[in-house]
C-alpha cells in the first residue's frame, strides 16, 4: 500500500507499523479517503507538536478537497481535511 501513496512535501508516508500517526487523506480530487500512515518530521527549536484526535468537517472542507472551492486548481494532494488543518 505504501507504494501507492503519493508523496507529501513535509510528511513521509510509511508502513503503518512504523508510523508516528495515521490520517485519512484524499490523494486526488476524485479519490475516496485513504489511510495515510506517516512519520513526523524533526521538530525545529521554534516548533511544537500537538496531538489532534478528532476534527470537524464542513461543506467547505469537502468542496476544497474536491477542488471545487474558490481557487480551483490550487489544491496540493495528498490532503487531510478538517478545521484544524486550515
């Protein structure tokens, strides 16, 4: 499965057994949500890491994920939606 996941500019997709976290992501505007296990990047001195266990989704999230929001064509996949993302 890992070979099928697109690369992300920050988070490194990995096998679920080695993952620091798992998110549900869209890999394209037409995809279903897929499990996206990943490794965290190294924290910098001026950064903190916060565990988000749940988030809300609204119609705007869905439209953005499907690339039908205001700036059509600007969505970079894979993307994890939710109000904590924005």
